[in-house]
C-alpha cells in the first residue's frame, strides 16, 4: 500500500486506493484525497476541481510514484506562488507509490495563523472602503 509523508508535520499515512472512501475532492487517490481522508489539512479553495492553486504541494521524494502531469494542471500551476520543478497540485497528483510531499510555507502560515479553509467559507471578508 502506498504511503504519503506530509512535511513539515512529518506525518506519514498509508492507504489502500481501492478501499479508501472518495469524496470527489480532486482525483481519486490524489494527494488532496489522501490528506482529507486522514484528517490532514490541505487548502483547496476550488473544491479540488483544478480551478485554483491553493493545494499547491512540492514533491520532495518519489516523483516517479505519482501520475504524470496533464496539460491543464501545468497551465494552472503556472499561476502558483513559489513554483518549482517539483511542484504539483494536490488535487491532480494521483499517488501510485511512496512519496514525501511538502506543503509550502505560505499555505501552512495561513492555517496556523487562524485562517480557516477558504473552501468552507471561514475566511473573514475585508470591509469595503467608503
């Protein structure tokens, strides 16, 4: 069974892609799907529909153990902050073997500073200037 290690938390989860429940958050057995099924937070403002870059992750180990990047994911990633050669969208990156991923600091900082999931509407709107 594949394992995903989430950094910087250093939490490793093992999952069975055949039996893991699927909630239609990203592709089945994607990094986002694995995270949500194991109680780990990975921002996903668009609900995992490849319409934003908030689930941007970096593959630290095991690039050969994920699905190939499709053109629409590559196009979307061009808009991501802190882009690198090992960047992927968690909602589109299907796990096929053991990997180690890092959630970029800008995403971790948003959550650790009290920000809720933008997907769930917890963000506080900024009042309009008069």
